[in-house]
């Protein structure tokens, strides 16, 4: 299972939110590159980089942060937040993203999302399927779409989506454990899906449990920044 630390960006700084609420924003480092380099120094190979300004603005904003991290580390970065057009994707890929995540666009303009799959390939495009009470939420988690989570994922999987990041918003940033039952349910219906668990990872023990379920990756955020999981522990898990 891939370990994927998260860096969320507001105003160019590394922050974390609780349950997607922007008013809970807490700055952990003024320089995201410093954080990314520390991850890499402990054997981390992947990074989940979220443009929270972009998610609100509905277009890419913090691509310079992406470019800086991509050019000064060897991390494979999946980048998301506000990607709404092919121009946004062009900027993201040219700035060094290995993969991009589309969530809101998949709900509001699925034809556009499928055109990205066709043009860039399923290995480059991740479906962001974030949910509250099994209903898909969009626009930086501030808007409920009315889409039921499981049929939503199944529909895109049937159309060739390979990677899905699923965040249970109620768990995100709360340090109360991930949604094991939800991920089991998703994988029970989509055995071939490369499911990346996100939200709620609290202790190191959560990681082997997610691997046992069959998650392809796990995104870890606040648990690292608050010291619940050390980078040394992640290093041992990797090697």
C-alpha cells in the first residue's frame, strides 16, 4: 500500500482543516517545500497536494507551489483542488503533477472529466469521491451534490476510472479513525478499483488495517502534523 502524506495549501502555506471547514484552518509551516523535503528524507515517494484556494476559486491557484516542490524533490505528486478545465490540467501537468484529481468536475461536467480520461489516460486522472453520510460533496466540501457515493463510484469505474480517492468528510482532520466499513463496502463492489483512503487516519495501526482491507493507498495528514504518527514509523512501514 502506498503511503501518501498530504499538504494542503492556502495562501502558499501548509495548513490543515477539520471536516473541510475553512474557518478551522491551522498553519503548520510557511514553506510547503520544507515539509515535502522532510517527507522525502524519510523515504516517502508520494505526495497528495491540495490547492484549497483553487477549490474555492474553481480554477487552479497554487500551481507555483506545485512547481517548486516538483522541481526540488523527486516526489510523485497527485494534485487537486479547483481543476475545472483542460487549461487547468495543462498547467498542473506542466508544473510537475504526476496525477491530478477531479471531484467537483466529475459531478458537474462528467463529459469534461471523461475527455480528460481519454486524453491523458486513466493512470493520470484520479476521481475524487468525497462524501458526507454517503452523499458526494463538492466545491471544497461546501456543497452537497445529491449523488449517492457508491453508485457514483461504480458508474465512473464502469467507464474506465482506475484510481479513486475517497474522503469521509466527517472524519477528516478529526483524528478519530478512518471509515473502514465504508472502504470495505466500496471495494466489495469494485474489486479492481485502486482505492486511496483519505480522512481520519489517526494512529500507525490504522495503516496495516487499511492495507488488509485492500486499499491501494492511504493519505495521511493531521496525524503526521500533530505527531500521532511519526515519519520514522512511516519509514519502517515502507521498508
